[in-house]
C-alpha cells in the first residue's frame, strides 16, 4: 500500500506540474493587437464581424507559427533592403513587401503549380512581364527583376480596381477572377467580397505578417540584431558572351561554383549559352565565403 501511495503521489505531482505548465503556455499564447489596421493606407473595417474573425485567425496562426515567423524576420533584414527601393521607385506602397513574405517566406520557393521565386511567378506571367524563362536562365529567381515585374503587375491591377487591397487580392486570385466576382456580387470593396478561401485569407495574412514583423518583440520574436541574416558585400560584372563551364568561370572570379550559383540563382544549368550577345549581370561576392 505504501508503494502504491508513493506512486499515486508522484502521478499527482506530475499532473499538477503538467497542468501548471500547460496553463502558463495557454496564458502566454494571447497577445492583444491593434484593432485599427490599414493596408497601403486603406483602412481595415474591423467593425465587420467576419473581418474580425478572419484577421484574428491569421494573427493567432502566425504568432504561433514560431519557426517560420522567426525565419522570415531574420531573412527580411537581407531581402527588404533590395525590395523596398524598387517598390518606392515604381510608386507601389511599401506594404507590398509583406506580400512577398506570404508568397514565399522570402526564399526562392517552388510551388506545386510551378510558380517560382520570391514573388512566385508562373512561367507565362513571368514572360508577359519581361522575364527570361528557359532551362538555362530563369529570371523569376532574380530578386531585382522579379520585384520589378511584381510592381508592373500591381500597378496594372491598381489602375484596374482603384484599390491597393483589391490589387493585392488579385495577385492571388487573378485580375479576371476578382473582376468577375465583383461584378457577380455587385460590390466594389474587398471586404464586401466573398472569395475562395485561399484568396479570402490572402490580405489578412499580409496584415498579420506586417503587424508581427513591425512589432516583433511584442509578439515574442525579440531577435537580436546580430542574429539577423545579412547580405555579403559583392561586385557585379557584365557578361555578353557564352560561358561554357560555370565552375571554371567561378574559379576565374576567385570563388567556387556553389557561391556563384547561390548568389545568382537565376543561372539554372552548368553553362550559360548566349548566342544573341545579351548582357547579363552576375553578382560576385567579395567577402563572406
């Protein structure tokens, strides 16, 4: 009996410990967030009940998606300085950098449908926006060129809809798809529109990542500056002829094949045929390798 009593005591203490631990975690999950948000200076109508719930879903999800949210905050320190001046130059609101976050987590992702790069362009759309896409060169992986192409799309969408929020939604649902639903439902505002779930969540995911990344410490992501990812110093060189062997070319630049491909991910093969004499710019790191 004494032995049974000891075992029961241990179980009781353990259960109390587990309960206490779970209670602490549960209490720490909720963090209040502003109820008055905007996207590209367009106010989110928080008084609408379904808007409250949709925003809350994305805030709770991303506050608790610790691994991904931590990584995008760290990557943004390296990627945003490239994206931000391109958005500004093109007259596209700075908030659209968070669209890139939800599209790809700021890496050159590949979707099951075949979209690629930080901005997730499909091959046909990429070509329509002036990017080269073939087995040797895929400029969807070029952050500068793909950001320029994204700006071109978003400006066209804004000209069509007169709303940056609808332009953002159309990046996921397509301009024709959003236009058709606006007409069918006889509304003119994103927040009055019934959309398929992925597109319906899209703008709210952007809003959530914007809020969390701008106030990361408040939401439990207090990452020291030294832990953020940094761009290494580099130089650019211009090439207008064929490179038969990229490994040999890399060695001639004082780096290796891996470093060349990491910093020029748009190079998709082991060589760069160039019969047309097109001018390509290659990034050559000068430190950090």
